């Protein structure tokens, strides 16, 4: 019942209100760093301090409120427990590099608590310089909101991973960027769960052999025939093209593969899950991920995963439709239906002697105890037969576990006259994302 109620709830999530990234000139920022920290401080430490400020607006609100008492009995605290907690976190993060926050060696002149208080003062001043402070001259302005990082998002250039031509009979020449400025595609890039709407795709080409290098594949001539081209799928590609204007990284494609295997999700179900979970909160002008794009992602990631295990770079004719790609890939990577990692493997956990009949046979007609609810097309067990069927199923599971335990303890040799069974085929129905249940009645 709870699952049905949750399934009926709207899944659209509102974007939280955000403040813009601090608009501070670089001159003021650099001057503050020079005045308050050691000249040997690294860029990584400065950026860590900056993002520590922008990613913790709630703590800065609490700290500022304690600095500005409003009611009788409240005392203003310059270094609150909130900012001291942040200072301790920074101190632990930097470890031995904490000295870069001080002009002189702090160990020689400050106690452990003094070091924390000193860092807290610097962080307090830093927040005020960045205008991440909800008070002005002692008067409350407005509560700090999460800081948007849209203005500092990088520009992603999707380009070949190779630095020079890798064709064996060609000299390792440098690759020329062949995409004209006006023709550079602007695409949507999905990295993990983040959507970047302004990514650019570039193509390289070897001036000698005319091999084209893309981010996810290479296109080379078959022999000397200029009309026949092959497509080599790059196993180590960082990004995959899964639509006309959509690229994804391998974290996203790996999640699609794992989700469809782990949860037996269809491409339609996974696309609905992803759009409801991530697109709704950041989609902007980008299109939702479609079922076809999820299926394309699944195929692309599967090909590269299997090819990588087999130490093969899959090479097919260029411009094949996705349906034909799966057929051709199976011919090359399918091992005639044998899973390479399972070849020549048997154990008492996954391999059992063949049995003509099941351990438990009841006299009940299965067709008599299985009905179909008229409102939902799911199996329904009815009457006293339901209890009997449940008991029989439990007894069969107990027998199977006991037999498996005996095989493990006794290390039974599985080489028998009858062929061992490595797969059990069950009749059943793969449901979509509706909630199915078994109803037991008396």
C-alpha cells in the first residue's frame, strides 16, 4: 500500500533558491590572501578554503547569528563554536601543510587551541570579504542561500584521447584539428549526475593516412579502398556519444549498465528514473534523456566492457545502425554464447547434478492454485492450496541449502556421468515498474 501511494506522488522537485557566486574582484581576493596567509600557500589550498566557504552557507548563517545578539541574555561571540568547528576541519584537512596559513611557524608561538582560534579568525574574515555574511553593520539583511557554481563551471571540450596517429604503418604524426569553427558541435554532456549544456566536440585527423580520431572511436580506411571505412570502438574512451547532441561520461554509462543488470530495469524505466531524479532539478534547456539514448548507452558500455576484458578493440564497418552493431559485436565478442569468465568453472554453489524431477512433488494441479486477479495481471494464490504451496516451496529451499552445505563440507567431486547443470531456466514474466504482489487468502 505504501509503495502504491508513493508511486502516485508527483516526482517533480523544485530547484532550491541559490545565491550567485561571490562577485569579488581578483585584486581584492589576491590582496586578502597575501595579507592573511603565508606567501608559500598553494593554489590548491586557496581553492579548498574558497569552496569551504561557498559550500557551507548554513554554518556561516549560524556563526553570523551568534556574532550578532538580538535579545537580552544573548552574548556576541567573535569566534563561535561553529567557525571553530570549521577551523578544526580545515586544520585536519591540511595536516602538515597548516603552516601555510600562518606567516610564521604556529607551533612555536601558539597552543593547539590557539591555532584553531587563529584559523577561525581568518575564516571569519574570509567569509566577510567574500560577502558571505548575512549582516551589514550589525543589521540582518537576508539568510545565506546555497551558492550557485554555474558561473565557474568549466568549458568541456570533447576531443580525441590520442596525441598522435596510432596506425601501425603510419609515422606517429601529430593530429590536426579538422572541425571548422562554425561547424563545431555544441552538445549536452552528462557527467555522472550533472548536466552540462555547453560542451564542444572536436575531431582530429592524421594528414598522412587520413584516419579520423574521435573521442569514442577511430575511423580508418579498409586497405586502399577509399570507399570502405572501419570504425574502431575505443575501450578507454572517457565519453560516449549516445544521441545526436548528447554525450555521457563512463560514470553515467557504467551506472546504466549496473542499473539494468542489478534491478532488471528496462531502458524506459531507467530513463524515467534518471529524469525524475536528476533532470527535474537541473535540466534547464536540455532535453530529457530518452529511452533510445539509454539503450544506446547500454550497448556502447557493454561493448567496451566485454572488449576490454577480452583485450580486443572492436572493429566494425562504419555507419552501422545500432541494431546491426549489436549483431556484429556478438559475432566478434560473443564467444559463441560462452561467458569467458565462466568457462571451465564448476563448484557446488553453482553446479549441481542433473535431476529429472524436483525434490518436492505435490499432487496439486498448478493450474488449479494459480489464479489471475481481474484487476491486476499478477499471480494470485487462493484457498488452502496457498498455505500448502508456501510450505512446499520452503521445504524445497531447505533441502537445496542442506544439499549445498553437504557438498561444500564433503568437497564432493562434481565429475559424474550425467552432465552437470550450470543454469536453471524458470518460467516467468519480467514486469515493468508497477508493484506486483502475491495475495494469500483463506
